């Protein structure tokens, strides 16, 4: 079994996805923002099928759908249900449709799980996660606007890690949507939690285009980091772990 990651799918199907024809409507094509994203849902589908086996796990660290309401995300969720493997999701900053975790879970196909204040057990590996947020010291951080959300996300991540600690697992993999530190790579509340709970691997997304320049090195603070934004990876899942 293998564990892959691919985030920032930014799906926007308005009608049933229909591979291999790809005539389904989209209400917000990413190619309107950047031509590099032309036919990106098809590229993801084809690359995914070439790599992922039914028993594999794929981590999806947020920004899944452009839908504003849960009832409008059904076609994007249907697309995920067409993909082989077992998917584990967390919320991204653009996932406005993700409001009630109980309602989200009711919508998901059997091969998809969502994390919020808890974790997913894969053999003896715990998958934990939280969306994260802007980090103090980052160029976009405004204390009056962001500090409360930042502290809430730290609490959500610790709830998830406590879930893993109670299971006494061998390894912990964390998914976050935001990079877990600022551009200066200073310690944050998230990094302190990684150290406290002996997290080995962290997968994150959110960074696109020029933002990828500030990505973390593959290893820092003794932790393995993977940037999993779909465009950064050429719309191909990246291998995180194999056993």
C-alpha cells in the first residue's frame, strides 16, 4: 500500500463529471485565471489512474471545490468518488461549502473520509490534520483579523493529534492547507505541536505560482515536508509513504 498526496484541486463542476469525454460544465474554470490549469480536472484524473491502486491512500489537503454551499459541491464530490483509492480530506480556505462536518461526511462516498478535530487510522499510521491559517510574522498576517483564527486552528490540530496519541500509533502524518510557518521559517504553534507529538511527515498546499518559492525544504526541524499543490506537482499525486 502507498500513501500519496494532491491538494488544491479547485474543482467547479456544474454538471455530472463525465470522463473520458470531459464535456461536463464548470462554473469557475481555473484556466480563466491561468492557462496552465487548462483541462486540469482531466489531467488529475488521468495521472491519478496511472498511479493510484484501489488499496492506496491519497491525502487531499484542502481547496477541493469552489462551491459556496454544500448542496452545490455534489458534482465535485462525485468526481472524487470516481477516483481509485481511499481519500482523506481537510478543509482549505476556499472550501466555503465545508461548514458542518457531520453534513459533509453524509455527502461523501464510502472511499472518502474527512478530518476535523479527529484523525484517520491507516494500519498503524494516524493521519491528522487542520486547515491552519496565516502565521504571525508572515507578510499577510494582521493580528486583529487573524490571531483568533490562528489560535483556533492550533487547537483543532492538537485535538487531532490527541486522537492519534490515544491510539498509540507508530507514525503520524499531518495534513494542513496552509504552510505551517511563516516565510522566514520561524517556529510557530503548529511546529511546536509537531515536535510535541513527534510528527514525522507534514503535507501542505495553498502555495501557487510565485508563492511556491517560499515553500519549505524537504526536511526541517527533523520533519519531512511535502508541498502538494496540484499545479506545483503537475497535477500528479506525489508519493508520501510506501509499505
